[in-house]
C-alpha cells in the first residue's frame, strides 16, 4: 500500500545534475526538449539567482551534503594539508568526513530510508592508472582497480573486477549514512584508462533510483540521485553510439528498460521542432521523467519534495564568475509549494540541508555547524528573501555578492607563488581545470585583477571592473568578505584577516 499525502514527513528527492547549464533547460529559455523538467518548474518554483559555493564537482557536492562551505572540511587529509596559519585552497580536495553528520546520516537517524545513485565524487581519487587524471592532492584509494586500456566490457573477467570494485564503492558510501547505494560512478565517466568504459549510462542510474523508490514506498525516503549528464565525454556520443549494457559496475545481461528507448530520442526531438544535436538534453529529461512518473504511479508525488540543481555551470567552471557558480535550481512540492513561481531571491546549494531538515521536522545536530539557511519561509511566501549576501570560494579566489554587487578577490598563497616560480608561468584562479580557466580568461578581461567589483544589475557578464571607480562600494564589499573569512579561523587570505 502506497503512502498517502497525509503522511507527516515528505519524501525527498535531490537530483544533482552535472555541468547542466541554463541552455540545457527549456524553462530557462533554452530551445531544447525538456518537458519533464519544464513541468517541475511550472508545478513548483524556479530560481534565477541560485548559486553553488564552488564551481567544481567535489566541493559543490560537499556543500550539498553538509550545508556548509567546503573550506570548513574536516577530512583528515584536508586538515593536514591546510593547518592553522596556511591559506585554504578549496577545490577537488574537500572530501566527505568519515563519521561526521551529513544530510543522509541525519535523515537516516530520524527514520528515513536513504539511498544514493549516480556520481559520488566525494571519496579518495581512484586508481585509474592515469596519474594525469588524479586531481586530488591525497593518496588514491585501493577501492578501484586499474583496467587495461584495451579491456573488453563483455569479458567476464573484466566484469568480475568491476563488480568487486562496485561492491567496495557501495560499502564506502553506506558508511556516510546511506542504506542503499547502487549504479555508482565513483568519479567522472571519462576517468577510465579504458576508452570502452568512458560512456554515460543514464538508464542504469535511473534503474537504481527506481528500485530504491519501489523498495521504500511505505516509509519516508531520501534519494540522492546524481546523474553523470552533462559532463564529458559529451553525452550525445554515449546516447547515439554506446552499448546501453556497458556500466562501470560490469556488463549487464540486458539493457535497463526504464526509459523511452535511446533510438527514439532523435526522432522525438526532431518531431517536437528542436535541433537533433540537443537530444542529450532530452535523454537526461527522460530519466528525470521516469522518476516523476514512478512517484505518481505510487501516489507519492504530492508529498515528495523534489530538488533539481546543477553542481555548477561550465561557462566559467573552476572560477567564481557567474558562468561557473550560478546554477539552474527548481523545487517542486505540491502539498506545500504553490505552482508556477519564479524567484529572484539569492539561494545556494548549502541551503538544501537546512531546507530539507526543516521540511522533514528533523532537528540539526547541536554540534553541527551549518552555513546555509532554510528556504521554507521563502517557499511559503512568509519572506521575500532569506539571504542578504552570499559567499563563494575556490582555489586562490574568494567572492561575495549581494542582490546588485559582486566582489571577487584573487590572492595567491605562499605555496602558489612558489609553484608559479617553479613553473615559470602565471597561475590561474585554481590549480585544477586550467584549460577551462583559459577559456574564461578570454571572456573576462579583468581575470588577473586582484580586486574585481561588478554591478550585476547592468553587467551580468562581469566585463567592467568598477574597483577603481566605486570606492565606497568596494570598501563595503571588502568588509563583507573580511567578515566571512574571519569565520574560517586562522587561515590567512592576503591582507584579509582569516
């Protein structure tokens, strides 16, 4: 018997997409075929000023799971690398702390069934056999076995290795508060030495999600679903060319039958009047639609809070410009959230934990620091905004924004200056993803300026630096940044007191 809308605690589904930009969603004005996500927006609330704390995968997911800024990470490796007196450099190094409170563990302790499917990217870097892909500064894990580049996905010996590694990944994720973990990508799809496995399998992820929902239909549940789309390798290639039985957990006996067939997507897209090269957007949308349909079939849709958010955009990935940290964000909860709303209020991924706990009637642990704020007052129409300002961080940059103004500070650490001298070249804003940042450099003429001030109301592309002409505003924004940095303890950031 399915749960009813009268249950006191809602089900929670967080869909945390990967590299999904505004141009990948029809509800954000893009000419793409995404009817299910557009329906989420029309039946819920769509945010136009939502942000992630940090515009790369790992710290963004860290903020989602903990409700706090990645620089507050207490993973032993992070603390060892950045002890007191050393400037913090948050990036791919903010791993989820063993045994510490997080969203899944808190909900699990409150009686929720907790499940995770898709991309994890919150544990040690895998043993991929390719040192160039190891972007974390920490020792890599033995929970991943190097697979020969010429490996055949259909080889039973290779599948046995992948099954074993997937079991290890499952057990590791369970230690962080998840009862269920399936269809797991420990890292990015392209992080394999074997080209044959460098593919997306949306159907496999959706199958894992649907199985979890079916198994827990009688009790409140929390599902964290993290598709690998639209990360590289380009998902259109996987959609059109990949064998749907190939997974990083082993070769399947048969392809999952949980979504419209891949072979029909191109024609559906064309028939709807959209460009065929955007079919990968519809592929992701079909997977999200399968989740929505199952909730409706089970009578759970009205009392399920769905959060759809992209970990970051790709236009300025690896930096704190709007094209990296600003993200699509939609919420739907028919029982509590009026349909068809568009909000210009500031919101951030660290708000998900306090919002979900507030919606579920679950208390935050007294010893847990949370930076985010519950969005429920905003959703209920009791407040027009919950944030006056937001703080951002990555590598050697920090930023703060208000409704109108954005201030970005670039301050290299001692170790960064030493690295620049060794390399004999200028460093970007963050040690990782330098090719991405070079593209950003070409679009942002003030990239190297240590102090950057932008009036977002007239300069959303952040091309006109007003730091030399708006002295009073600059002083105010630097004061706001100083106040944030003081909350991170004894970690200097240039002339700012950290």
